[in-house]
């Protein structure tokens, strides 16, 4: 593979995301409390993002996009850099 081919592959979002998750470890554990902003509203809950850029899902929440929530982490997946939470 040429150097140009490697550079184009490394710019792919899949590679960037994997690289970031390995370099930046976010130590979240069940029971931790975090603040996050609602990014997307769905019929089953809301997707949020913390200031550190970690995405999460809050099931059965009915808040509007842009709302800041104080959450309690239920589960955290360090490989995917995402969590599930409830409103604290």
C-alpha cells in the first residue's frame, strides 16, 4: 500500500474513532454522576453527549434538544465510548 493510500484510510471516521477511544480513556463507572446535553430525541428516550464528548442514552426521558441534564451512569462501554444513564 502506498503512503497516500494509508493516509486516506487513516482519515476514515472508523479509524479516527478507534484511535480516539484507545488514546483517550474516559473512566466512567456505574453510579458516577455526569452532566450532559440532549442531542437527539427519540420515542424511546434521548441521546446525550458529555463535555468530554462521550455519547449516552437516557431511556424514557422526554427532554428537548439542548437541555442540560444531570445523570447517573448505569452502564459504560469503554470500547464504544458510550453509556446508558438515568436522570439523577
